[in-house]
């Protein structure tokens, strides 16, 4: 990575250097350190910090005392002095002792990736649940590092890394923080119980629930907005959404479902933080169908998808029915152009294209209600017509001479289990698929067929 690509116009913002250590472990993990550093720069920008410079360092294992090693640390100090940076942001998680040692040696505010993310969360949380969750996460992060922070927080007071629980709370002893953590957990349980009640009620009235999940900035909120005219914030910042928003969505058949936007995922988010947001993500775990939204134009697409799959697995939602929504295909780059992805559970869209949004609704409907199939049944076979009504949802019925034409939505499992006698009378593929294929020829955009 060129080190001069960063904007040196800080515009009065806090100036920071980025530091990333490429260890053997990082190399083994398959993560691309340069991309990770770019992501860190976006995170810093989202947090309102001007990134002045970035330093990438190779070291087999992190240095216990200074993380990057003393020599490199000195270099960081020199670069900070030259550029006027007051903060160093590390792409990896630091121990309390490392933070303390680096602060002393460099005379800079030291922030790590986790703290930066927490800081963004703190600035974003709006609902009571979100605010409680962020405070819980911050205190959980802080507790083992308590001794490492006192000096700089009181010295610098303000800027990134200091939002949220506030100075006075940070300066109180561990016991106080533990007590506060217990209290936060209790309050969160109340909120969660309330949310569960809501969800139960929705379930009782038979509402099907769909959750938008995916890497941060993939376009989840944009999709919710375009699908439902919801007034939700979508912006080119990481973690624009922190609190889940649910809206009702009317599918082409007229069926109403509930669709929920959730907090985005990101790589290297420590497990205890994921746990703090568990209540929010339970929306995903409880959904009948997951829409995994992917930024198809991102060079990190595959890695981002793997991160999402991993977190979903941790949440116990790994084997849920899922539709992969490759979003942003309007952006023409080598990644959207060379998409060797496909299969029945994928769809390519641009959130900004209304035609694509209709296709997406149909794809959701196909997965919820099963695909529509047409059956031509002899009028004398009332038993088969009755079976069709029993196993699927009959969308339309039409008498033709001595035959009955039924359009039925039914999923493969039901068809296999009890709909077999109907098999011989099935006459066509889903009309919605036929429409897609027509669209293919006219517009050259493929849906579900790649
Ligand atoms: N070109 C293009 N941009 C898109 C599309 N969908 C979303 N975006 C942009 O991508 C950025 C992120 O969109 P959001 O909808 O906020 O993404 P998100 O997944 O909700 O992000 P978080 O809430 O941060 O996790 C915004 O600047 C959107 O305008 C798309 O189909 N095409
Ligand atoms: Mg969002």
C-alpha cells in the first residue's frame, strides 16, 4: 500500500496514524492485511478522525511489550511528530499493558480496532437497547484493561476512544464496573423479554419473518428502504445501523411479511462483543428466512461472506433458509463483472433498480410460499384438487373443458412429502422464473441463472 494515499487535509479533525502488524497468524488466516487496513481507514473516517498515514509491519509474533517492537514504535513516534498526529490506531487488539507502554513511549493516544468500533457504536446507538448494549460492550472491553487507560483519558478528555461511559465511570474501580455490568445485563434482559413478547405476538398472528443480514455497508438498510419505503438511514459509513428496524412488506401475491434490518457484521470483532449484541441479532436467529446481503462490488466479497457465515454460525443461525442477495451490481468493476456465483438461492440486484426490487420480492415469496407451479387436473379428479389445496397455497383456479387448471405455490419438501400424486399433472415451471428468463434476453441481466 502506498503510504501517501491518505488525505492530509484533516479539516480540524483529530489526526491519526494507522498501524497494522502482519503476524504469521494473520498470514495463515488468509485475511488480506492491506484490505483490512483500508477497512480500518473507513472505520476511522466514520469515527470522525483524519487518517494521516498508515504503517504496515511484518513480525512473526507480536511483541509483548510494544506490540510492534520497540524499533518500529520509535518510527511511529517520528512519523507522528512529522505529521502532527495525536493518535495511533492499531488494526489489532492490544492488551492493557501494551496500550500503557505505547502511550508512555510515543506520547500518543493509543486506540485499537475494537475500541474504534465501540466508539462508532457509542455514537450511533439511539434506542435504549442499543445504548445499553454499547455500554455493556465497552465496559466488558475495558475491565481487563482498566489500569492501561487512566492517564490518557484524563489528559486528553474527548475525541475517539472516550465517548460512551464517560470519564467519571471509567475512573471508578473495577468493583463498580462489575456492578454496573451486572445491572446492564439485568436491564437488557428486561428489554429482551419485551422484544421477545413482540416477536411472539407477531408469530402468533402467523407473520412470516425475514431478516436482512450481512457485512457492514453491504446495503441492507438501502434494500429495506427500497422494498418498503421505510425511512431508515442508509449511508456510506460503516455501522450506519445499530438498532434493528422491522417493517411490514407486501409480497406480489398480497401476502404480508415482516422484514428486519440488523446491525452489520465485520471481521475481527471479538466474541464478547458479538455476545453483547446477541439480543439484536436474535432477530436474525429467529427469522424464517435470511437475506444475506453482499456488496458484489467489493474486492473483499468472499472474505466478507465468510465472516457473515461464521457469525451466523455462532448465533446458531447457520442452517437457516437463506437467499444470498448480491447487491450493487449497478457498479461496474472487475468484481461485479466477473461473478462466478450463482445457484437457486442467489439473486443479483441493485437496490436502486425498482425492477430488481420486484424480482427480489418474488424470490422472497418463492422461498416462503414455495414456487408457483401449474397443474392440469382432470375435472373428475376432485381428490387431486383437494390434495393441492391441502399441501400448498392455491393462487388461482380455472376450469377448462374437462380439466381444472390450478396454480399452486408449494415448496419442494411438502411436494415430496404429500404432494407426489400431483407430480404427473404438473405442466410448467414457475411463471416468475419464466419472467426472469424473458428479462434476461431483453436486458442481459441474469437472475438466479448464471
Ligand atoms: N451503487 C450502489 N450503492 C448502493 C447500493 N445499495 C446500497 N448502496 C450504498 O452503499 C452504502 C451503504 O448502504 P447501507 O444501506 O447503509 O448499508 P448497510 O448494509 O445498511 O450498512 P450498515 O448499516 O452500516 O451495516 C450507501 O452509501 C448506499 O447508498 C446499490 O445497489 N448500488
Ligand atoms: Mg444499515
